[in-house]
């Protein structure tokens, strides 16, 4: 029933929200699942709510309980029903030592929108842009560029260009120490998608677009399999974060001998 779509504080992220509110046609924006941001205290209750609706946990991507509990993950295993996947996120970006963006700040900057006749919560325009850039950068440094994210940023700034407070956005990036993570992608959007970004922002962004990053972008666009990322595999990064020799050994064993469901 519409009155009980979700009885907890829930926020719609990226794909499904953008498809309806930015692209204005859900047939245009590809998405693989539905991402919902929930408070950590409510995630178990939300999962139970979905299980009661007939969703089931998809553990096919979980290599082992030890690895899952050790890794810095943003969401619990996906819940699936009739081919539709829902991920309940308690965070929106992987923790990084170089920058800090308190999740509470994102929760403070939300607005009420309409999605398929429902009233929902989502980030306001400025934080939506920050979220898209940071999420894009997270995949970019792992060597897995999400080109759809550049299109998202492009259409967001076309549709909501008057809603972006660029001075506040710039100050916000400085405060969170994520200027380089964000501005490199703004410059790529401006250069290759002609995204309507103020010239002063473009000039500031240009130095952050190092040659190797732009080359990385172009080679992936051209499907050049010989071009590799400058960053290491995420499992290597995660292994470094594991404390203690014994736990590192457990992590490696779990990585080499995963669950049968994962192998299937």
C-alpha cells in the first residue's frame, strides 16, 4: 500500500531517483538495482520489512562471512524479488583517509520529491552533485569507470543548473577535503559533454585533471583493454586495512576459497 511504502526514514539514491526527476523518463536511465539510504539503527528493520514483502537475500556476491564483515562495505547483501534488487545502504562512500564527509551532513540536506506518485526523500541539488561526483570517483580509482555517472552529472546540471549554489559547493568541497576527487570529473564533463558549468569552476577544475586521468577516461571510452588503472585492486587495499597477521591470513584464505554460492 502506498501509505506503507517504507515505514522508516529512507532516502532514494541516484539511478531510480534521477530517472524520474532528471531524465523524466525511466526508459532512458539504465539502472541495475534500487539503492536506498537508511539509518544504521533501522537497517535490520528495513530488511525484515522487505523480507515480509517476499524479497530474499542474494548472497551470490558474498565470498565469505569473514571478508564481508571485515571489508568497509556500504550496504548489506542485496535483497531480490522478481529480478528486482534493492540495496539498503548505511553509507554512501567508502571511507578514505584523505577526506571526511560526515553522513549526517547528507541527511541534513534532503528534500521531498515525487517518484511514481510517492513522496520520497532525496538529496538537494548541491549535495546530489557532490554525491554523484564522489560515487563516480570511487569507481574511477578502482579502474571501473561508470560512464553513466558523467551523463547523470550532465543532465543534473542541465535541469537544475539554477539550483546549484556554486560558492557553497566550492566551500563544501574544501571543507571536506575532496576538491581533487570532485573537480576532475567536473572538468571531464565540461570538456567531453559540454556540461553547463560556470567558467570560474572550469578554470579551477582544469589543474586537477591530470593527463593520466584523462588518458584513463579516453582509453576506457575506446575499450582499450591494455590500459590499466593507476590504483591497486580493492582487495589489496582491504587486506592492508585488516589488523593482525592471523586476520590477514584468514582474509587471503577466504578470498582464495569462497562460498559455493559465490562460485556458482
